[in-house]
């Protein structure tokens, strides 16, 4: 159950209330400790000797003329007590407080001291705590005194320190719990934000906490629902558009059979095939993380070797290096599309490609190397952005929408892996995919 009102207070008000509670508790604890500090006692033998010395000092100084009292007080100073005389009331510090229990101990030994306004307190010194105080003479002047040796009050100093630590620790714990309770809805919101776009659908966050946090959570839930609706509408529209575009392409493909000119027919078939590939790439990219394909165990070595064989069957120079079999849990369609895009890019911009599959510690590594012109280092990051084609550096006969690497990066991100591009020292580009186990 929360100690703080659930709804009326805002975030600022709740923090101020927490501070107010801690200050109030600290004030109460300090008051208790101050009163507690006035109840320390000393050894009875020390109290007895002090009472006797004060009685003697009072009697001798009262009998002396005022002009001689200062010297007389110095004569009363011993190796145990320091005694001084003051014509006026000495200045009394606000802390440490009067030690009423010590005063009672001293006056119990000499009852006459009770009428002298005796006041005792503990004063710090280099070797511990000493007893300091003053008492009034009959003519209104004062005897000021202090013990030379530390009195046996060390146990009370330890007790005072421990007792002082208790409320401080309690305040720290209480403040931490209250602030944690205040910030708990924010932590839930952060976790929900981290799940956005993970394919888990809409995660509705309970609206709780201060007014500001509830307003933020309400706005987030509404935004999340709108985004989800937009994605669903986009997916449905893309499916419809893809179907509508491919239908006339299929009819066009059939009609090409009636074209008698072989060269013209082949050129038009290439254009239709390219348009179909562009539509497929666009749909794949726009689906993104909404693709419901589950991760399953797949033989990635066979997958990579098959893609290399397909390139070889088309008369391209492609080589595979790696084990014959290597199972890994992944999304097979997305991973196949990623490897295929990298191999096609390598063969488009270079004459040969080498595909390497290896397991390095807990990671699965795909390495695709070509002998093309490579990519200027300053443009490697830009090359992985969608709809970007580096035509000048990577050749002018560039097909597609510039989504090849963007789709690869998307597929790798689904597997929580990473894609890196680097220029080889001997020339060409090295694309590397690393997937965690």
C-alpha cells in the first residue's frame, strides 16, 4: 500500500511530499537525539570528586575580594580540573545540550550545589569528551570549570552514533521506496517502448502513477494503437497492390510469346522480370518486422552452398567455403533472401564471389567476398540505407530500387545480428553477417 495519495498529486507534488516526510522524520529524530544527549551520565567516582572540588572552589572564591578572585581561581586549577572566575554569566553554546543527569549526579553528592545554578555539558577535546560547566556564586559572578581528563562516556558516544545512523538509514530506505514507487510506471512504459516494433502486437500499458505519467502513458497507448492500425492498413494495401501489379505483368509475359523478333522479346522479358523483382523487393522491405515467419532450425551450410550452385549454373564464377552441414535457428526465407542479395550484388559489381560459412565461438558468420571496385569508406554507411544506389562508384548499369542491402540489414536485425561492409586490401568488397547463438 502506498504512503502517498494515488492520483491527486503530480510528479512534482509527490517528490515534494517525499521530501517533506523525510524532513519531518529527520526533525523528529533530531529532537529525540537532542533530548537523549542530555541524559548521559559519568562514573560516580568522577561525580563525587567534581562535587567536592566545586564546593571548595565556591567557598574559597566567595571569601576572596573580587579583585583577587581570578588569581584564586587559577590557584584552584589542578591536574584534574581547570577553574576560572567570571564576573558575568559566560556565553553558553546551543550544542551540546545540558547534561541534566550529570548535574543530578553531582548535586546528589553535595546538595548545596543545587542552588548555584550548576550547568554541565560534554565538550570535545583532543583525547575524548570532557565535562565543562559553570555555577553561580552568591554575588552573581560565575565559576567556569572543565575537567582535564576525558570522562568515561565513550559508550554513550558510540550509542549516539548508532542511534543517529538508524533514522538516516530508515530515511534513505523510505525515500528510495517512495521514489521507486513513483517511478515504477515510467519503468513499465520504458519496457513497453522497447517492445514496440518487435512483432508482439500492441502492448497496452496500465495508466497509473502521477497525473503527468498517466497522461504520458495514455498518449503512448493511443500512439501505439494508431501506429499498429497504420501498419495493418499498409500491409493489406501492399498485398493488394502487389497482386494487382503482378496480374498485368503475368498477362504481359504471356503476350511476349507472340513477339516474333527474338532480340526484342528477350529484352522485354528482361524488363518484365526486373519489374517483378522490384515489386518483390519493395514488398519484402515494407513488410519489415511484420513478417510472421518463425525461426526454425535450418541447415545454413546447405542453404549457402545451394545459392552458390545456382549462380554457377547460370555461368557465374562462384565458390563456397565451409562445412557441408551446419544447423542454426533462424528465419529461413529472410536469411536466404539476405544471402541471395549479397551474392547477386557481388556478381553484379564483380566477376567472381566467394561465400564462406563458419562458426566462430558462439556466432554464425557468413562472409561474401567479391573482386569488384568496392565502396568508398565514406559511403559504406550510406550504401546500407534504403533507396540508395552508388551508381558512379559501383557501375552505371544498376537495376532495382536500391533495396538490396537494406533488406539484408533488415533480415539480420530480425536475427539480432549485425552486418558489416569493408573493402578488401587486394580489392573488392567483403560483406559479413554475424548472428548470435
